[in-house]
């Protein structure tokens, strides 16, 4: 396909569906700014995948991608809110800078994504070990699983941590 034809398809895709998608997102998010950002990110995802034609139901694919981005947006807001609550009581001199806040929130988002990607039991074993500081034998007793199984879950969790971007 020529570059001109591809450019025309991208233009048609955007012009045919952007306003609809922006309106759909605005209703769900309650504001136009976040809706515009997520609509933009939706089209970026579609185009970065090399797609300029979305088949018979283009809005179904756009909606599917946008829903995932909305969930990510809400998750990010939850992490930012939890972080803000955790540092709210700090004296101003000890409060992290805006740059540190951005770095910390980004790290928390990556950790959150890594934990969500773990199987439920692996995540539970990992959190008991790393957050609750429970020894493996206590985890095995608490969850009524063998020590070998605890070790297996921890190995999976550590591999997931190492694979984190």
C-alpha cells in the first residue's frame, strides 16, 4: 500500500470515530481532558499495531482498547491517591519533591502491574513473605500448603520481579 493511501486510511479512521470515542469516554470519565488523552492513546495503540483498517466493527475494537486504558487510568489514580495519603502527614521539609513523587508513583504502578500479573496464590505467598515478613514455614502453615509449594511460588514471584521492565 502506498504511503498516501495509508495516510488517507489513518485520516479516515480518526475522522470517522474520534468524536464518537471522545464522547463515549467523556461520559465514563466525567471530564473532557482525560477523555481526550485516552482517545488519543487509543488511536496511538491502534496505529502502533500497524492497523489502519479495523474491519466490520471498528468501534468494537476502539471500545475494547479504550476500556483497558480507562482501567489503567483508574488504577493509576488509585495508586496516586494512596501515595498522597501516605505522605500527607509528613512535615513539608520531609515531603518528597514533585520529581521524586513522579518516580515513586511510576515505580508503584509497575509494582502494582507486576503483582496483578501474578497468579493469586503466588501473589499471596509473595506478599506474606515480603510485606508481612513471614518465614516460609509460617506461610506454609497459614495457607495449609507444603514448604516446597511456598518455595515454588516464591521462585515464580522473584522471576516476575526480575522480568519487570
